[in-house]
C-alpha cells in the first residue's frame, strides 16, 4: 500500500509543477485535475491503511463531485477566453482591462 501513496504524492507533485509552470489555461486545468487525482489516491490509501475505507470513499466521491462542477466552470471560462482572445495564454488574459 505505501507504493500507492508514493504514486499519489508523485501525481500531486506533477500536477503542482504543471500548475506553476504552464502558461496555457487548458494545461493549467489539466494540472489541477492531476493534483486532485493524486490527493484522491492518497485518501483511498489512507482509508485502506486505517481501516476506515467507507469514510475515505465518501470523501473522495464528494471531492470528485465538487471537481466536476469546478472543471465545468473552468472549461467554460477557457472557452470564453478563447472566443475573446483567440489565445489560451495567461499573459493574454492579463492584458485585459475591465
């Protein structure tokens, strides 16, 4: 089981790296999703190790539902940014004035 926890931590680190270093909005959303999958895997492994698998599964299902809504909103903002700028660059969004 600790090997799965290592994989979950590695997924979180890869997602964090993608979130920090990427300048494309779509890659940023994908990095956030990879981070969330790593956290979910660590929760499941922790639940299996402590014997409270039902609590871990409940937390993971709840986070998956919240993430689905968050990703839907984020992707709609990405599409709106694409239609407005014809670019998915974060730098292009910083130049917008409200």
